[in-house]
C-alpha cells in the first residue's frame, strides 16, 4: 500500500474518531422529542383537570348530596343518568391523562391501567343505581372498543 | 252528561307497583316525616309531576297491619288537601277494577286536618259515618312539615274479615290507586265524602305486592350491603379519590423526569 493511501486511511480514521468523541448537538429529532413530551404533558394536564372536575361532579351526583337529593325527588332517572355520564367522563379523562403520561415515559397504556380506572370509577358509579352504573359500563367498554379498533 | 277530565300525579307509566316489605321495627304513626328510622328504611315509589309537584309513597307491612306514608310536595298546598287510597281485593289482571274510584271495593280518605274516613263503597252505600281521627283498625296522622311538604301516615288492618274491606293475604298482588282532592276538608261536610269528585290521581292502576310471608326479608336485610350508609359512601369515595390522585402523582413525577432530561 502506498504511503499516500495509508495517510488517507489514517486521516479518515482520525476524522471518524473525532466525530465519535464530539459532544452531542441538539438535532432536529431531539428538539421534536422535547416538544412532543411537552405537548403530551400539557394535554395530560388538561385531561387531568377535567378528570378532577368530573370526579367532583360524579361523587356529588352519585352520593346524592345537595342539590341532587332534591332533584332525585323530582326525577330520579335523570339523576341516575347524569351520574352515569359524569362517571364515564371521569373514566375517559383519567385514561387520557394516564395514557399521555405513560407515553412520555416511553410506555403505552395497558389493560391493567384501564382495569384500575374501571375499578376506581365503579366505586362511584355503583351508587348511581342500575341505570347509571349500566350507562357507565356500556360507555366505558364502547370507548375501549373504539380505541382498540382505532389502534389496530 | 259530562266527562270528568282526570289529571295525574306522576307521569303516566305502563305499570307501577308498590312493594311493601316486612318492617322491623314498624314506623310510628305520629305524622312526622322526621321519623327517619321508621320510614326511610321502607320501600318507596315516587310519582314525579311537572311544576315541582311530587308524591312519594312509602309502604311496609308489620304483622296484621299494612303501613302507608304519603309525602306530598308542592309549592302551594290547598287548605282542604286530601288523599284517597282506593283499595280492591282484585288481582292486577282483573278488568273489573279500572281507573274509576267507584270500581274499588274500599276507599280510605285522609284530610290534611287529621280527619279520616273509611268505608266500603262497592254498594255505594250512603251511610252517615262521620269523619274520624282514626281508631285501632285505622290509625292516621297528618302533618305539614314545611311550607312545601305534607306527610300523611296511616296503617290499617291488612286482612280484615269485615265484608267489603281489604283482605290482603301473604304472597298475593292486589290493585290499588291513589286519588288527590281539595274538596273534602270543609268542616261543614260532616259525613262521607263525595267520591265522584276525585279528578286527580296517580296514572293507571297500582299493583300492591304483599310479602311472601311474615318471615320474608325486611328492608334492613336486603339493604345493599352495609356500605349503604353515609360513612360507607364517604369511605368508598375516598378510595376512588386516592385512585385518581395516584394518577396525578404519576403525572407530577413524570414532569420532574422531563425537567431532568
């Protein structure tokens, strides 16, 4: 091998070593990842805020606290339905918030997470009579079915 | 000839049933809705109505007596407010009993001023029976609890052998109906009420389901577990709250991880 050839190879090797040792620079991909995480976190925060609102509403309604006790005297079916709707919205936003959080961590929401949410919300929905509880269960499984097919 | 236009307490439903359970202990007939231990453990049915008018009917059975509590809510109560419980020994399938008060064998009338009237009507007898304050066989008290609520509570012999009166035996179903009126509280109306004048009632006939036996479960036994208390409710809601808060904690922890990265 000629000297020229050898020097060219050495130069290439040096340059490659130099490239490997160079400090990492903020690439476009890395910036996108941070933006994505911030976006997911912001979305999770909003979803969680809604979850807290609907948690309060569901507890108040299903627990038959004032003024729902008065409303129940007028129309018990309406209160049961409202309670079921609040429970479902609570479930939906908790799943969204948790799902986004898990995605930031590099994971995806799994059945165990969803089951946890169903059990937690069922503790509230069970107080809203068969109608409210049934509405919650059907709506929750409807949402899960939709998400299942949407992600296939 | 004219047709009496009936109006209803409660939205018309295809079938309404009252299902008294064996009470233990029985409610006290004192005219107070605040007798919560007595009445609030019993089965009740609500007849909602427009314009903020609601009739809630409590009922239970204790030995040879059957108990009813009418909680009536309206913005404006009439001074002559009265209720009539039309009772029959007919089964729900019997077509001889219809929406007319005349088709029932017995009617028990209760006025807000505490007077009651109890008589068979199947023969349309016009006996000179006075309004009374009740007795051993029919005990009655009425009370105006607040400006919006009145409460009528009464008990009578469930299986009385008097001809034309109720003869409700265990494990059977019977037809009843509740009427509302404002014409029967007048002190000058000394004797029996004019039954034909009742023009407001619960929609349709009501099926009264008598318990299977005196040993059948009472309301206390079939209450939804023992969580059905305020404390149980708060405990379970708190557990649910901790679950939701846990998701929030995971979020906050993830946020600090993002910041570190």
